C-alpha cells in the first residue's frame, strides 16, 4: 500500500497540482494585499472616507468605535465590512484567473487532427483505405 501511495504522489499530475496549489495560495495572498492596501483605501476615500474593514454591527447592544475595541471586548458582531473586502478580493481573483486562463488558451497551440487514412464504403459502411478502388468486403467499386 505504501508503494502505491508513493507512485500516486510521484506521478506528474500530482506534482503539477501541488505546485498549482502553492502558487494559487501565494497569488491569492498577493490579490488580498492588492485589494486591502491599494484598492480599498481610495475607494473608501471616494465614498466619504469609509474604511470598509471597520464596518460592523455589534450584536451585544453596546457601542464600539473600532473593530479593535470590539475584538478586545470579545463581543459578537456581524463584520460586513470585512465581507465586502473579501467579496472584492474574490471578484478580482476570479477576473485575473479568467484572464490568465484566456491568455493560456490563446498561447496553447492545438495540434491539427491527423489526415484520415480510411473512408467508409458507401455500400457496406466498412472502413477501407482512401486509395482503394474496390471494397474488399463487398466488392463495390469506389470512386
């Protein structure tokens, strides 16, 4: 069983998939940083100096001025501002991945299909060589 597991792990597809996961996680971190540190501050400023990460609704009925105060008190809350940031992260990551895959598919060259070497006999529907003058199965003349 260990040998089978070892063969499974060493297969090229598994290694490719592992590399993909590692790069995917690193790329997601990069996009999250882009959204949190580059995109959201100007968007918040344009919308009236709103810091989305600080938007929340306290569920214990008390008022907290910042998310840090809320978390320090350990109060339950709906942190919809963080959800907005995460939703924007998701949309940007999805769009960038779409663009990468689109570019990859454009670069990937499809191999032309090999030229057919046989044709179907119109009389018996058997496959015969294209150059055949007579069908070896039914003896019908070929064009």
